C-alpha cells in the first residue's frame, strides 16, 4: 500500500510538471510590455511610445495656452482665454482638474495617432480602450497609459499594454507660481511686486497686457525647457 501511495504521488507530480511545461509553451508568446519583445513587436511598441510622446507634448502645450484647458471653458474672454478671477471670485482650475484634462485628450489623440496600425500590415493588431493617468510634477509631466494591444503574426501572439513617458516641462513650477499669484488676491489690483518675486524665485518670465478696460491677460513663460520647439506658456485672464 505504501508503494502504491508513493507511485500515485509521483504520477501527480509528473502530471503537474507536464501541465506546467505545456502552459509555458502555450503562453510564452503572450508577453507584457516590460518583458523581452521580439524585434518586430518592439517596433510596434516603440511606434506607440513615440506617438504617446508627440501627442503628450501637443496636448500639454495646448493646455498651457488655454490656462489648463484644451478647449476654452464657459467663463472665457471672446478670444477664448480662461478667466481665473472675475468679480472677486477665484475660478482657477485645480492641478487635479488639469491632470484629468491632459489624460482625457492624450487618450483621445493617441487613438488617432496610431491610425489603426496601418503602418504594420504584416500583423493582425487588435486594440482596446486607452486609459491615461497624468501626474504633474515640478519639472516633468508623467503619462502612464494602459493600452492593451494584441499583436498576431502567424501562430504567435504578443500582448502589450503598459506605456509611460515623461514630458520634460516645468508645468508644476508654473502652476504653483500662478496659484501663488492668484492666492495673493486680486481685489485691490495687480500686485506687481508679487509678480516680480514669483518671476525671480522660479526663473520665469511674466508678461501682461490689457485685453479691455476690465480685463488683463497674463502670460507665465518658461524659457528653460522647450516644448514643441517653443517656450512653454501658461495664459489666463483676470478681471479687475
């Protein structure tokens, strides 16, 4: 009886080993983006990554021009510049709102950037929903993207889904500088000394001009890091 029990255990172990080896060969071609990729599949990965970087730069630049918005909000000038202060009320978007704005439009534009992978006719490529998470830091914006892509060629299928790029732009520094200026209050007019201090402390160039009799446009410009081969600008309006 003892020998029979030992034989049974060995048979079970053998079955488990065979099953494990079989599963390995079945799924060895299904790889996540952080594992080794074949050269052909890596080209697809790098293509998506480059698209993400280009799209991210475009979206962040546009959002800077819009004062944190890709499209002008309801409370804007006739030319589409967002009001941050009007009638003594603060309408500046939170950093989280701007992150959500970047995430939404990055996901939308990335889908169109890859053009349904027409540049890779040798593969059968299926894609699922794109989800972007944005983190604004002092000197960079991190785009963490979940984009499940299944790439099939012959009997081999590879799955990639994780992409991340770091856009070198001081959006966090610029945002905090603008927030500090707005928090000073605008009821008593423009605090020129505050603007000068913010400009010198954070190495920014601040410009302003009259839009109409009650509205002043502010441009916080960072000349340290280029975005789309241009200085990063953050533009908004205040009504006095």
